[in-house]
């Protein structure tokens, strides 16, 4: 509200419930922007902020408490709880929003609201504004400008508070322990989904009720599919297993990837590729510090991976030409990371006025270079086939450099083999 004009109003609807099948609903998870500002975990709610208003600057519309409904679906905060437990200045029943919210729009010049996220609510908001326009002869002014709330809100979410960093440390630590357990449990002949179950069990045992995203557990060729989530195949002894999994704790995400040998011992070819990816990741992490920009970790990872691929014969020519021609994209086709926070691919601009964004303390991101060699390329020697390797950690920008939040999972090849042997 400090960044909004006095004659402005901001409106944020909660995410709706989603149907899984027929009359069965998905577990409810509040929209990240809405939850970031309100902490309110229920559906059918709308937050309204009106800076400078004497009666109440923050108003929360939500469901009324109803004993019969609560018997079926659980407790609700109601209007009293919205004020006492969630710090709203005032609260009204969601069923009264059509009567009350238009009055909050009267004589406002600007509405902060993100169009397109909730199309049904878009239409309701437009209807309220049109209703006010019909009263213009009574001296009522309607908002003349709609501005996306993302511009203000996502910059706030990009730089984490100490409370948010604590939640992210917890999410990373929970996820790290689960990855270690998966390494120890892995055996040839298991199915990918069985190790996924090990991970999910560990998350919940440690207090993380949800995953931050669908887990990737891909053995052999499946590890070369970037967003593989079927997790249905049997693990083979001479292949690698790539696990990309992260817990969500207190609405904050972890995102960790490790790649390890199913039989507990890297082959010579597997270790050669693995060490290139690891060197690239370590070099990229070193670029994360205030004063450097977003793309520097990626540039460093590309440099190390290209050099390594040339040395083992998977690319030819000079490193400079290979980078200029982007020859490395045959084996490394994605970026080196993304912002991390309430969403696993978190909000925040990567460029400002066409310039890469500079790192600031409190920003959190992933660092995840990889090399993927499937069996479809006849020009690549067979010994490299079906080697898909990604190493990913969660990194916090600090005042003096960086902190690896996910340090609890080993990634040096000898350490990985040792924990598997244990």
C-alpha cells in the first residue's frame, strides 16, 4: 500500500477449488500472490487494499462460518477469524461482495489487478466498473486505469525476508534428507515409482505435506527427458538414475536434482560426463554474488560444459566457435537456473530494460546444468548413450556472496558412491 497511490485500490482473488475427477476435488493450495499478502489458506476469498481509507485499509471477503458445512469440509475462519487470526482490518461474507466491493471502487483512479489469471473474476470486476459508469450523472467517478499488480508484488516476492529464508532452508533440508534416503534405498530391479514413494514418505515424515512439483525419477534413457514424470520403469544395473524432487514447506519450495549410478558405481563414461556437469555447476555457483548479473552463472556453465565436451570428443573445433554456434545445445539445451520461492519457477524479472538483473541479497535461485545424451544420435559412440545427468542446488544470495541451501545432499562422485554403499 505504501507503493500505491492514495486514490488506488488493489484487488486479489483467491484461487478457486479445482476438480480432480467428477465431484472429487484436488487438495487446495492458495494462489502464491494471494497467500504472500494474506496468509489466508481458504478458497472463496478476495483481498482488497484501499490505502488511506479511514475505516479499514485491508478488507478480506471470505466464507461465513456454517456449522453444517464445517461438518463436511472442516473449520473455516469466518469474519471474526479473518480479523483476529489473519490481521484483516475488516471482513465481510463473500456472498455480499457484489453489494460492497463496487462502493470501494467509487472515485478511485487506478485499480491494481492482474487480468487473465482468473477469467471468471475478471468478468465480475468489469461488471462492477460498468455498474458504476451508469451512475456517472450522480457524480460518481469510475477507475480510469487498470494496472497489473504483478509489477509491484513480484519484485517484493523476489527478495526474501528472514522468515521466508528460514522456510526455504527447512524445505531444502527436508528435501536433502529425502534424496540421501533415495540413494541408500536404490537397487537394480526396483521401479522408479518405488523410489518416488521413498522420497514422498520422507517429505511427509519431516513435516512437508506437499511436493513443490511433480517428482522426476528417471532411470537410463528416461533421465534424458527433461520433464519426465511417468516414473514407471524398472531400474537397470548399468544405468544412471536422475532424481529431481523438492518439498514444499510452509508454502516455500525446494528444487534439488542428483544423478547417481543404480548399481552404486559410476562407469568410466558416466563419471567423465558427471565430472563435467559438476565442474560446471560449481563454477556457476561461484558467480552468484552481489554485483554480478543473472546470466553470469549460465555463461560460466556453458563455458565449462563446452570445454569438457570438446576434450572427450563429443564436440569438435575450438571452444569459442562451439559457443558462438551454440553447438553445446545438442547436449545441454536448457538454462542454468531459475528464481525459486513460493513457486518452484518463481516470479521476478530476469531483465530490466533489456539488461540482465543484478543479484541482490535475499534473492534465491537454482543452479542446474546438465548433459543429456540419448540413444537416437548415431554419430555418438554407444558408450555415451542414455547418459542423462543434471546436478541442481538451491542458492541464496547473501551480502558477501552466496549460501547453498541444499548442501546436505552429496554430489562429489566418491561421496555419492560412499552413501550408496552405506
